C-alpha cells in the first residue's frame, strides 16, 4: 500500500516534471530561458478609453502561487516597448520600464537615442513611476502625464494546451484533446501594463510594435 | 615664531580638513535619484505570440532573439518556410494556401518579421473572423493559438472546414480567470 503510494507519487512528479519541461518552451530561447529577462507574452490593444492604447509585457512565466511572492523584477533588466510608426520595422518611439527599490519607472514614449540591440536611458527625461504591487495586495495603479501604469504579479493571461502541442510536435500524439487542458491554468507572471494616449504613439493608422528585455552590462 | 608656525600650520590643516569634509558632505547631501546609467543589451524580444517557439529551429532561437525585426525577414524567412512545410506538408503543394489566402512564402514572409501590427483607428484583435480586423492588435481574450493552428493546418477553408480538424484547435478557448474591463485589465494572481 505504502509502496504503491510512493510509486504513484513518483509517477505524478514525473508527469508534472514533463509538463513543466514542455511548457518551458513557452520561454522560447535557451539564453533567456529561466532568467529574469524571459518574456512570456506581449499584448497591445485599445483601452477602455478608446483614445488610449494599452501595452502589456509579461516576464518570468509559470510561477506557481507558492513561488509568486518570492518573484521580483530585476533592477538590471530594462523592458522596452518598441513602436514603429512608419512601417520600416525600426523603432521610432520607445517606452522604457525599469524597477528601482520597489517602484517601476517609465520613460517615454520618446524617440530612442539609438535603435537596435543596445539601449540607454536618457537621464534628462523625467520618469513616471508606480509602486510595484506586492503579491496578495490590491493592484496599485498610478496615473501621470496622461498615462496609467501598473507593475506586479498577475494571473498569466495566456491560455493553450501547450503540453499536448509538445506531444504532437514530438510525435507522441496526433491530435489535440477535446476538451484540452490549459497548461498555464493556475500560474502567474510578472506584468508591466502601461496605457498611453494614441496621440503619443502615432495618432492614427497602423503601427508595428514589439517588446524587448535588455540586461545592464 | 615657532609657536606661530605650529599655530598657523595647525589652522591650515584643520581648515583644509573642514573644507574637504564640507565639500564631501555637499556631494553626499545632493538629492540623488535612482541610478539609471549604463548600457543595456538585448536578451529577449517578442512581437506575435509563439512565433519563435513554433517557427524558429532550436539552434537559431537565441540568434532570432538578437536579430532586429528589420533584418529578420532576410535572415529567417526561408527557415520559416521550411519549418512551416515540415509542420504542414500541404503547404509544399503548388498553389496551396491558408485561410488568409497566403501561400507558404507569403505566410512566412509575414511571420518572419516578428512584430505585432496594431491599429490606432478602432478594433484591436489578432483575429475575430472579420477580414478587415485581422492582425489589428492582440487583445487579452484573443484565442491566438487556435488562430495560428488554423492558419498552419486548416488549409484554404480552415475557418469553416479545416483540412486537419484535430490539429486546428487546441480546445482551450478562454483564460482560467476573467479579465477586468478596466486598467490594469489582467486578472489578479492565483
């Protein structure tokens, strides 16, 4: 009886381990995987106030509730929202977000001093900031310069049967289950949410946008 | 005389000590904000969901992350096309298209530049069934994976009559918590 319980426990741990490994591909590249610079998802959508656009960057995915209080933004990691307003896929504007001592500081939207793989923060720009919400507390939101800001743990908004997808790609299954199982159910991420007037990110028409994490050298 | 020498020397030394310590104190008492100096180097990037995960070969995933979007198409489109045909062999047939009317080259030409296209003029969604709204943003509730699966595996009539119905929907269509209608929009953590 006891032995079968142990065996069952081992099997469950093995299954959970397998799912975690497979799901960790959501964290896609080896160099970023498991680091504080892991981007899990990026969203950009019209706000409740339709004159505004909302950007969401999530990092450090697959946080179990028990691990969430201990997770924190890294002061060496700059999160940069890139905005291309003339369709050449080069950023014309950036919104930079970086934490210091319990607060998330936001710079921009502003033209970057340089485009591409390296960034610096223009110390002449006055940042806006919001206190980083602690796990278990109500969301702390700040408003400044027409922007709304949030930073802190949230439910991972992504949903997918990633484990089954991994089995299909790995040749272990040929079809999705119905119903499927949300691999990200019950897990959290660290989120940065910023809402800005559309007028400050291009005004009208289409923009191209992407998010980057950059590590201090 | 000697006494005066000692007196003045001592006075000078003490004065200089005071001056030095004063100037040091002046520096320390300046209202210094947080230090944002330094150079920050690219580690990870993302535009559309799951693009690196699905279309980039394992040995290129890091390289993709440090290639600026304006250079991604030239560097990676052919790899995307090869990998798409590996996933969904129908795309290798001449004239085969997805539900957006794109053949393998056109579809991977779109995807290889990993940016999110966003409309500033109205509805923002990855895909909602209305052609004009396609790739006008990514909203929290968008079932982006099913959309991508339809475009990869569904064929020309993927939206209504998929060529591979059991591969065109992961049958997870909504988040495990309701989103908020107001800022910050994402649900509270578990």
